[in-house]
């Protein structure tokens, strides 16, 4: 019953992401915004991840509660989204998206913290719960792609509103976990952050996410400009997430055979290949499908291994803030850099060059994690995924 409640919440949360990420950039384009403007607006969600989750994470650890704050952020996110219906022009949409992003960016790290706390006492599998989020992304991306082709881009707004309302209702079904003490509980949060392994992982993750910031903000626009329909764009997004689901299902087995560091390094190598293919092969559907299938590694296995390493260093009384810091540095700073720089690169250099340049970031991440992440044999093998 517990796993069903958690899985259902992940499904609806990523159902929202599966509708928002592939198509919100197209909605902004229909409102006549330039690529640079779209990059700034889309990056508000990454910018808010730098600050907002840390406040909510501190609040969750300070009060020892997670579920009430998940409900509050889901409610405020719903309120923020309703204003989108009246926001037109860069200034007003900037304000509305900034408000919306402050809360929606905080819901997930709080939910991750709640889930990991439950799994620490129930012997569960994070990857099997997170897999339902990937399934939600696929269903939304495919359905909405064909819906937009049939009814127009503005149907996206009503679709997202219904999903936000559902997410708020489901937030009341999440049970509060019991947080177990951890070996690093006697450290201050800054002592944990300054550990060399933590620094190397956070920097490496932010470099990987920088490349994905370009993908999330501009992949749909890039494909649309090369003649792909909304339905085909949704299907291409779904290919990546289907492969992500497969890798989440296989992660317990993979983690028994390979060390966490090896999984991270292989994922980074495949990210270099993926973004290079997107940049050089946009007119070859089969190579695009291959590139999308590599999402299994560039997000799926990389995220699973990263969460496992982060959980080893941030747990007990630092658990919620640890997830918040991971989201802030990797998805906040990395995503913002990719989103803003990608917008200007797309506008002034063109799509192919933008995605080829994006491949340089996981290449740098490969060096950082390869040289800087030094885990003990026990740290490299232990985990909740098996």
C-alpha cells in the first residue's frame, strides 16, 4: 500500500513534467517569444531550484515533517499556475512563472526525501517507485502531442491545470516517514557539503544537467523547426523515457555487478555520444531514436547512481536538505546554465551547433567524477536499489 501511494504520486508529478517539458517551449513560441526569451523563462524553474528547495528542505529537517510541506508546495504551485491564463507578455509571464517555479521546484525534493526515508525502513526499491514517474511522463507526452496536433497548443494550459489539481489531492495520501539517525548526524550540513566526494559528485552532476538543460528547453523547438509534428515530437520524447523505465527496472541487477562510480562514468560517456548525435543527425530519424534511447544512461542510470551516493552522505537529520542541495546544484545551477546559454546559442549559432556544444559538458563531468570521486569499496557497492 505504501509503495502504491508513493508510485502514484510520482506518476502524477511526472505526468505534469511530461506535459510541461516537451510542450511549454512550443507554447511560448506560439506567444511570439524569441529563443533567448524562452531560455530565460524556462530557466526560471532551474533558477528557483537553487534557492527554494533549500528553504523547504531546512524546514522539513527542522520540524521533522515532510508530508505537510509537500501538501503546501503542491497547493501554492496550483495557485501559481492558474495565473498563467491571464499572463501575456514577457514581464507578466516572467512574474507568474517565477512564482510557479518557486513551489513546483520544491515539491519533488521533499517527495524524494520522504520516499528515501520510507525505503530506509522498509527495504524497498527506489528505482521501482521512480519508474512510475517515468511512465507518467510517457503517457502525458504521447497523449498531449496528438491532442495539441488536433486542438491547438492552448489545450496545454487546461491539461496542466487538471494535472496540478490532481497532484494536490494526492499529496494528502502521502504518509509521514520515520527518519532514522545517520553516521553524519554529528556533522554540520556544511561539513558534509565540503567533503571532496560530495563536491566532485555535485560538480559532475551539474555538468551533466547543463547539457540536459539545453535538451529540456529546446529539443522540441529544434525538432519542430526541422519539420517534425507535435505527435512525432511526443513519440521521440517517449522513446527516451521508455528506455529510462527499462534501466530503472534493471538497476537492482546492474548495481550488483558494477560499482556506482563505473555507472556514473559510463553514463557520462554515453551522454557525450547522445548530444553529439542530436546535433549532427536531426534529419535522420533512426539516429535520433538511438540518441533518445541513450536517455536510459544519461538520465536513468546516472540519476539512480547519483541519488545513491548522495543518500550515503546526506541522511538522518540532513536528509531533506541533502536532496535539496543535490537538486539546487545539479538541476538548479546546471539547468540554469544550460537553459540560458542554450537559448542564446540557438538564436545566434543554430540548433545543430548548440547541441554539439552541449556534449562538451558531460565530457568535462567525466573528468571531474573520474578524478575527484573516490569511494570506498563498501560505498561503491552498497545501496537501496538491490
